[in-house]
C-alpha cells in the first residue's frame, strides 16, 4: 500500500488491501516486501490509461509524475522534498534515444508478421526505512590497536551485497587509513546486542552510521590527547592517507595509537544510531514513514514471437540514483543483479501446483530463475550524477538494495507493449510472470484467438 502510488501523484485515491487465505503454500516477502507488487499495479494502471487513449505510455507517465507544490504529497500524507524523478526520466528518455527507437519499433512491427518488438520506460520511487519504527536502529563496536590496525563489528549481515566492504570503508575513511587496515569480524550478538534484520535496504545506512559514531567517539579522545600533549587544536588535526597531520607536523597513525595507549586512553568504543525524523501513526495512516526516497528509471526493449510466446530482452538502459556513492562498483553490481532478479520475478519464476495441491516447480529444473544467459547482451547501467542525498545520510549516499528490482517492471511493460501492437487501443491481459504460456494467452485474448 505504501508503494501503490509508484512515482505518480494521485489527486483522488482510495487504496485498500485485502488479506486472503489460500489453499496453496504460504508465501513470504522477497526483495521489496510488498513494494514490487504495489509498483507493478501503478505501472499497469498507467499502461491501461495509455492504451485506452491511444497514447504512448511514456507520455502518460511523464504527465503524472510527482512534481512541485500541490503535487508533492503521497497518499499517506508524506511530503516529497527530494524529488528528482522527472529529471531522471527526462535524462534517460534522452540517453536511451527513446523516441527514435519508438519510431523504428513501429516500423518493424508494421512489416513483421510474427516477431513483434516492445519498448517501455518506467520510473522507480522507493521509500527507505523500516515502516515498523523500532527497527530503525543499529549498533557497532570499534577497537583501535597499538599498531594502528582497526577491528570492526556491527549488527548487519553480509549476504553478498557488499555491506561489510561499505561499512569498513567508512571506518577506514574516518581514521584516514587504507581499507586493508580494517578487520571486520563476524556478526555476533555477543559483541553487538539486539541487532535488527538486515533488510529494507537500510543495512549500510544504519550500520555505517553506528560505526562512524564509534569512530568519532575514539577520535574525540585522540583530539583531547593531541591538544594536551602537542598543544594542537582539533581544528588543525586531520586523519588522511595513513597519517595524522597535527598542524605542520605529521605522524603515522600507529604512533598516535601508541601514544594514546601509553597515556591510558581508551581506544575502544561502541556506536549507536537511530534514524531521525521518521514517524508513523498506523491508526490514522499518516506520517513520515521514510527517511528519504531512492529514484531510478529503466528503458527496456524486447522481442516476442507471436507463434510460440518466446521472449528476448534486446537492450536495457538504466539510470539510477544512489546519492554520493560509497562504492560505485558495488552499487552498479547491486543494480545489475537486482534488475536481473526482477526479470526472473516477472518473466520466468512461476509456481505451478498439481490437482492435489502439490508444488510442481520445486527445484531448479522446474522453477526457472535467471541465469547468465538471461542477462541482456546490451545492458547499459549508469549512476545518476547528483549533489547527494539531501538528508544527512552516511556521506550523503543512498540505499541501493531493493529499488533496482523494480526497474525490471520496464521489461513487463515492454512485453505488454509488444502484444499491444497487435491491436492498438486495447490493453493486453498479461499475467505475471510473463512466461511463454502467459504471453500466448495474452496474444489470443488480444487478437480473439488469432496470433
């Protein structure tokens, strides 16, 4: 329900959810926790409006994006203060050469009786924070040793997303050290208690802030030592390039750590962070449940075979907002991986039960997750150049975990667009995932049985 607006301003709305008990296996959340479903609804609605009016869907999308005063309130009452979605959509519209390709695709479809192409550009606006307020907290533990090495522990779980690297980078930056001087130990509640889930795309936001708080507590003690021992004010002390600059004097970081040890100054500290500004009244369904929004857009081109339902993604252009990136390589990897994972959600990962209610798609042989061969051959990913997060997030960065999954809705909309070319001004009834069978059903429904 939080994400049923997609990136669009609804002047009049009524958003309701209905819980259903089913006779199939129980389902749980997956990279987005309801966000993907809400956003898919929003994009399907825009497509439906466009095809009913005989318009290009991008025209309808741009006309309904969140904008300035009077068009900046979400259905749950939160004012959007950092909206750069129109800017991102316009930039991707230009760099993807959308309108020239639209013309080429129309010409191709008019001359191709079997193969049909589709093109779609869809936006993403995704709120970052746990909407269960008490989960927006994190702790960390940092030790500095006499040799200048640093030990770090925090409450986040590394699952291949690069969290440990990003938090270690923050600690290394605070002390002006190279990354290899920071050792991260395995997440353990014996070291950092009461850890929350590593979810809601907030792993780096929360744990890096907690780690930085621990570092700055230690640095405050070091500033006091420097002022007392060398009569240098804290405004003249810099930690950078492996050294500590004390006015005109430079020393190795490990020398300062040794001096602190000899002066009986603690080089260990915990750190704690709680996300500011957020609040939510569940009964009234109003408040500011998100600290900020992440934005992005994707333009996807597909080809479908109207005789078999087979589909191929020909080209993908992505422009995504991560604020001031902590690690561009990690962020681009997350965007690419999230997009391909989203393609699986919307094109291949189908659950099928037999008449007795047994799950038939129970293994990799039957449940089709994306593989390397599904990655688009022409896959262009760029990070949006911005002034950084307007909120005081860690080094003005933004979360990147979940939002890229929803960029793949552009593939589903492109498939819809290809089917719609068979009968203009009619919205295809396409089920997700858009497997070859689902595509054939949509083609038959659109053409009245003629493919």
